[in-house]
């Protein structure tokens, strides 16, 4: 087993508009990418557990083989820049994925 942090080349998050966050995970080799993809660990249930959200807050999970990466889009708790927003750019939200064991 290895953590997603150890396998991925890039783990990042960003706003996908004011109401959504996108989590990007990119790999620099096919072996690691397909290991993660074929593990089945990247799914709605895992995302919900890691982020403490319900299924209806997960917009999509998309694997893109040509880029050796996947993208997860979830709804933000509050819109970007409003009262209560702790990360206006959504740039610190990838951390829960880092320690996922695959």
C-alpha cells in the first residue's frame, strides 16, 4: 500500500466557479495512475467520507487516461469569498486525499 501523496505527481485543488471545488490528481507514470484507477478507491463513497459530505454534494469524478489523471468536483460549503469561507481560492482542499492508501 502507498498513499496517494506518494503515487501522484500533482495533488491540487481550486475553485471551479464560486460554488464548486475541483480536486486534480495527476501522475507521471501509467503504473501509478492505473494502480489508483483500478483500485476502485476513488469513488463517491470515499470522497464523502474524506470530506464529510453527502453524495448529493459530489458533482462528478472523471478519470482521463490520456492525461494520466482524474478530477473530482464537489460543491463548496459556502460560495467563494462569502462570510464563513476559509479558502477563497479553494487551493487548500486537496489535503484529505493525500493520505488515502491505495
